C-alpha cells in the first residue's frame, strides 16, 4: 500500500479518538483492498474497534455503539464499540472474524488482539459462518449473474463467499480474507485460469464493463450453491462457551487500557 495513504489513515485515527473521547484498539482494511481484488479507484474501507473509558459503560439506557463517517475522497471510516464487538463475537459474526484476519492492519493494541484471537478459536461457529456466506453468494448470484451480459466485479461477490464456504468445509476454521489464498481450493485448472483472467481484468480497472457470462464459472457457482444448500445444516453447530468468558475478557481489556479508574 502507498505509504502516503498509510500516513493519511494513521493521522486520522488519533483525530477520531480525540473527537469521540475513545481509545481505538484495532483498525484494518475490510473491503476489496483487503480481499485482494481492488481496482485503481476502489475506496479505502477502514474499520476499527474502540473502547470508551470504564465509566461510560456504567449506564442504564443504551448508548450509540457505532461510529460512522461519510465517505470523503475515497476514505470510508466506521467502527464498533468494544461491548458491541463482544456481543458479535458471542454470535460468531463472520464480519468480525474477517476484520481479525485482515492482511492490512493500520493499528493493533496487542493485549486486545491476543484476547480476541483466543476468543475467536472458541466462538467460531462453522454452521453460522456457512449460512452467512451462502446467503451472500446466492443473493448476489440471483441479483447480478442471471443475464447474458454481466459486470465483471459481480463475479467476485459470489465467488469469494462460495470459496469461504469451501474453506470452512475443508479446514473447520474462519476463512482467510485474501481471495487469491482461497483459490488454492480450486483444482480445475481451466476454471482457475478463467478466474485469474477475470481477476486481472478487475484489477486493471475493467470491473464496470459488461461481458458475456462465463460458462465455466457460472457452472461452478451453480454446482457449489446447490451443494452447500443441501449440506449446510450438517455443519457442526459447536456448543457456545460460557458467557462469563466474554464478560471477563471485556473487563480485562478495559482495565488494561484504562486502569482501574
């Protein structure tokens, strides 16, 4: 990544902390740039997890637990509060697992990250994740790949979640975020060649162009969608750990960041 872009983001994060009186614990790239199929004009999707001081959490009524900014000059910033993050960990939220595995990290508070990685091993639910990615793949396939001519970029919003399902089936763990790493699951050389040609076109900036749909890729998608729709219910539901594990981790992180105020 361009060092100037990194500098811009790393200057903005402390500004966000000051504006909202928070401590950012973790910040990553979450969109196409992290997936590895960005084009030259792709946005920067900067996501972060943050904590308020301890007293902020001592309240009766719920408070806003997200921070969002409008997109300005291709920079898209948004974040989740620590308590919301723990709630999503309890639900085995696949987006949270993607953030934790992003290859582009702008900031990492090690104590927080180490705890989250331990929790992710305990709370990852294969069945929840496959349902999530299968729903994403089938929805995008229905909406974008049914006509004779399709936009190149739309293939990736079906292929990536389908490959994520395959990763979970093979390795019983959260899928890697980078698209090209997921491609190790493709054994058909002709199919792999067609996907890589498509990837080159997207990266070159041809993502908005339309082309005749690619039969070998469409056939692969239809086969895998049908397969996972039939077997998704057979994935391990995995018994959820005790809620106290999350609660203790939440308190530990707050005390580590802010001390016993």
